[in-house]
C-alpha cells in the first residue's frame, strides 16, 4: 500500500523495518479477563457528575436516522481540511470504512482458527475481525522480533500471516489491536520504563492501579519506540489496519501517588500526539485509536487522559470510541428503554462534529451483560441503530471472552436491517482528503521465523 501526503500527493513505498530494544527475558501473563473491559470505562474518575450527566440531551426525534443531520457537510469538510495539515493519509478502503465486526482475543483466535473466526463473523452477518497483537495482560500473541517485547512473547498464534491470509481470502477485514501503556508484565521487568510510586514509604517501588495493574510511562520515548516497532510488525504481518488501545495516561483516584520519571515540560496531549505522529509516519496502513466513551461527550480533558481528539484527527484515520453503557452508568438515566442506543447516537454525533467528515468513526459496542439495563437482542440492535443515526461508518462488538451468541440474535432481529450505513456525503469529503488512488490489501512481509517451540 502507498501512503499519500495530501498536498503533494507524493507516494512513499511501504517498508517493514523493525527495531530492537531490551535484552531477552521471559515473563508470564495474568490468566483470564474480567467480566467487562478492564480500564477505560470502569475508572472511578470516568463517572460524570449529576450536572454533567443531565447536560447531555438525546438527539431530536425528527431526522434522527440521518447520519449527517447534526452538522452540515460544509462544516464537516472544513474541520477535515483543517485536520489534514501536516499529516500523512493512509486511505481506508470502502470495506474498511463500512467495517462491522467482532473482537477476538488471541487465545480465542488460536482456538477457532481461521475457519472458526470466519464462521463467527459471517454467521452474525459481519465482515471484520479485531485480533489482539499485544493485549492488556501484557501478552504478545505472535512470534515478535522486537527484542523489547521478548519477555511478553507467548506466540499464541504461531502463523499469524497465514491466519490473516485465510481471513482476507474470505473477505474479512483484519484489525490489529495493540495495547500501548497498560502492561502488567514489562514494568516489573524494566522498572526504568515504568510509572513509579511517589509515596516516600514506597520509594523505588512501581506504582500500580488499584493494587494490581502496572503502567509503562507514557512520557518515556523508549516506550514510544516499542509501540512504533510493534505497529510496524503488525503491518508486516498483513493486517489491514492498526488499532491502538490504552493510548492514554492512567486515571483513577490512585494516580495522585503516581510519578512519571520521564516527565518533562510537554503537556500530556502533546506527548500522545507525538506518538501518533511517529506511528502515522512509520506505517502505511490506516491508523485507528480506541478512546474513552466519555471523551467523545466531554470537551477538554478533565480526567487527564491526554486524549485530544481534534488534534488526533491529524494522524488518525479511524476513531473507535468505546461506548459501553456499562461505563456510562449515570448518563441519560431517564431513558430506560433505549438508553444504550441513545448514548451511542449522542456520542457518535458529537465526535463527528469535533473531528469532521474525513475520519472513520467505528464505535466499539457492548456485547456483554455486565452493567446493561437489559441484555437481549433488542439491546444489540438499538446500539447498531445508534451508531448509524449518529453518523458512524460502521461498528465493532466487544465481549472480553469473544463469545457472540447475543450479537447473532441481535443482528437477526433488526441489526441487519441497519446495514449498510450510508457513506455518500462523507465519501465526497474523503475523496478530496485522501485523493483518488486505488487501495489494495497489504501483503504479509513478516513470516514466522524458524525457531524451536518455546512453550
């Protein structure tokens, strides 16, 4: 694939050069996943005040099904043109723009294999798969050659390029999920890279979140090097798109005891923007980010996440807000029948107004029962409707165990009727923003290395 600089439309040939890092070691990952996504939406500081919750109104009933009713095409185009300054653009294929799919842990991907993943996605009437490359348990799921990650290499999927080739041959759009700074393994092995505890009685100790999880210091450029390196490898493996998760600073009540050893004068938002700029320059496939659901609704950065979405649009092709009602328990409580769908609609609409028409908005929707007002087929279908009505391009479903029987029921009982989402107006902006080029699928250039099995 080629990368385009929008002003000059110059083409840069994709390469897959990889970088090294710290010495080899071997670690173990924590087993299991929580009932809901750990981190973003369950943070205590993510919960709004009653005043903030009351300030968000549901969308108007008239014209709610019109994807771009919330803002005129002209204003969206203007926002997109402003965001295009000093950035590279990696064209998102039409399938990528419309992608609607499921998240798979690496362990589930190994268990199902290509045939099982294809069956799971197709039986739900979907066409995309998000697969963990580096997950929140500190597990690198393939045979990475980045030495900085050798301690976390578990090679859950032994032939990732082969798996991706089979998925693509079946028409499945493939997305590589990379967890950036939340990491329960590497900080303990390399405390010089970690967020440390600022309390005098814990001098020299690693800070942990809620007594368990540790974090890599987002200020540390060596941690940025690692994210860039694994993103390059994900492209070389043959993924169609990069998805960065936990690209943020830790936030909860315990962060008052957190110390960031590499902290300088830069603001948090500038630190993360710098990382995105580096990844954007390094890879030649679309770059996506997972962001807090409440970040799409609340202006500014009151929690200190460092997520400045308007600035990120300079380097990000795909925004994936995590819009789980589980993480927004106090919002729009008076709407008891369609609250999940309304939350999705409001959040997608407000994000669209902020980042313009050019970025793809593809929210993560809730496919687990924890925290839901009710959990049935209607719950699934109303979220899909909300994504479409708010101006989204597609959607993904998140279940921490990667089990999706309820998604299949929801698609059959109304979700399929929402597809495909209309892209016509946004594609007019994107054709100017991206330029007229043909988009081919990236081919794997990183094959499994010949090495002895290592457990």
